[in-house]
C-alpha cells in the first residue's frame, strides 16, 4: 500500500539522520527515485494496458515470448556487473575512470557476443516468423538496457539519481506515446517492439551523455582489470543466471508447449509482479549501503535495529498486498489489461504470493552480498533452477499457466529459506515478528471493507482499503505516532 510504504519509509530515513552526515543527500535521492518510480510505473501500467488491449491474448503472448526469450540471453550478458559496479568504482584502491571504462567496455563486448547469438539461435525454435523477427529487433532494446545498467552504478556511487530518474521517465514516456500512436495507426506487433527499442535508446542516451560530468567514457581493454572484475563478479553472475533461468523458463516453456493466448494470459499478471518487485529493489538498493556501513563498522546493535525496521516495513507492505489481491485480482486485471484478460485474475492471486516472498527475500539477498557469502548460494540457485525447470516441464504441458505459477511460488520460497539460513548464521540475528499480529488485525478490518465493497469500482476499493488499513494499523499501534511526529519535526529542521 503506497501510503503505508511512505510513512514507514520516512521512519527508516529518520534513523539515518541521527547517524550519518550524508543522510540529507541520501534522503533526497531516495525521494527522487521514489517519485520517479511512481511516475515510471504509471507510464508502465498504461503502456501494458494499451498493449494488452491492442494486441489481445495472442499478440501479447507473442510479445511476452520475445522478451522472455531475450532475457535468458541477457543473463549471460550481465556477469554480475550491475550489482558490483558500485563496489568496484567506489573502492579507493581503484582508479575510478580506468575501472569504469573497463567495466563499460566489458559490458559492450559481452552484450554484442551473447545478444548477437539470440536472433541466430531462435531460427531453430518452432516460433512463427513474426516472433523471430521481433526477437531480432528487440535485441537492440536489451543491448541499450545492458549498457544503461552499468551507467546507473556510476550515478549510485555519486549519489545522483536525478539523471537516472529523468532517463527512465523519458524512456517510458516515449514508449507510452509511441505504443499509443502505433496502436492507433494499427501498425502491428513489430511496431510495438520498435517502440520498446526507441524507449530504451532514449534512456541510455540521457544516462550516457550526462555521465561525462563524472568520467570521460572511452573504450578500455586492460586484461588484468578484466580478470579482476570477472574474478569478483562470477559468483554473483552464476547466482543471477540460475535465478533468472527459473524466473523466465516458465514463460519460455509455456510458449513452446501451449498457445500464445495462454502465454498472454499468464504474462499480463507477471508484468504486475515485475513492476512491484522493481519498487522493492529501489527501496532496498538505497538502504542497503546503510546496513553495510554498520556491519563493516561492527556496530551490530545499530545494524540489528535498522534491519528490524526494514523487516517491519516489508511485512507491513507484503501481508496486506497479498490479502487485498485475493479480493480484487479479477477486476484489477480487467482494469489494467482489459476484459479479455479476466482469466488472469486467478494467476495474479497465485503470483502475488511469489511477489511477497521476493519482497521479504530482498533484505536477505542483499545481506548475502555484503557478508560475502554469494558462493554459498550458487548450489542453491543451481538446485532451484533444475528443480523449477523439471517442475515446469512436468506440469505446464498438462496444466498450463497453473503449473507455471505454482512452481514459481515454490521456487521463490526455497530461495528465501536458503538466504535466511545462510545469512542468519553470519549476522546471528533473527528479526522479531511481533508486528505481524497488528498487521493481521489491520488486514482483517481491510478485508471486511473489501468484502462489503465487492463489485464496486476497483480503484475506489484500492483507495479505501489502503486508507482503512493505515488507520487500523495506527490504532493497533503498528505505527508509532510519536516517531512520525519526530520525523516531521526533523524534516522541518533539515529544510
């Protein structure tokens, strides 16, 4: 719920004010990213709404097949650089321009090699020519996105996310306008794919040319540096690869064994999942440096305090998200994707559980990285990838998107348990679930309202449910009134 997220998000930021000289800058970047993500999500949802209505179940299924196929190749491109770029260029022992230019050049080389293979290999797949051509065109979008991810690391290190936010919003605005135009002109699926490429290009160009303020970007090939980079990133690269294999194999197997219409029905709620997950990664990406700092400083009391606050926020968001979706999944899918996608409502009810698990897992996933236990997770990700793919192969041909959704939930749960066990052994801290009963009480009140509002406008249901949940949580003392007052007082002083 957005209102809940904002209040508790400010609660976490207030703790930073007491402990860090960079708090104001961090908070500034936080709000920029949050506002930018809200706007980006708005354009993203509107774009999906136009796509689903224009392309229909089959056309949207073809579009989803194109993106799912290319995302498997994007796994090979990443090499873990997106996560480790900040760590590498922020290391005072490294020369920032030299390291960054080698990172950027390495990303260009891996992108050209692995993405270049995608349109060649797809020739041997049983897709129709429209999908194969779409893959060849969409490869450019993934190329620009891969380069942008490395540039974002530079802006994160410089604590300047305004440019990144502008680039993302500009790209999404251009995509939205072009998709709307091409749908109106009835240009077809390939035109939609071209719009995606142009949107990615706009985002990249903004981030690229603005980066010259910090570094003069130029090609660099220093093998010792490349070797060092690969040595640091390969455990993360393998983990990401195995993670995304099971995360995207469902759509790919669905596209090979079932109809494109079913792929479309499954992919529409999956898009909502991806949009929601983006929010939580922005949030954890911002607070993760604070957790890392306290851990490195061995200030374990403060580390545990902040960890608990973040964990509480995640519970406050995820539990009502799951409960509320059980009531409004079908009308929400109709609102977003159109009446043809009403059957996607039941898939959303299953996938929202996977989304909640991912939300909770983010804090443990980031913890695994800063305690340097990535290598221990490699066997887990490998097991889950094999387990999920086998599960998909056994269930999708017979049960379609139900098999895909259920095994997605099971896979995410295994990852969460593994991250929890490994990280807890090191940090020696298990967060309290004391707030859970208060959240469940507020959710019960919210559920009663949603039951009474059944059949009403879904937007009205969302607004009222969020408000009632927030009020109920406040009365159940899930939100500390005095702390909120103190946050506002601190905010006023800082301004």
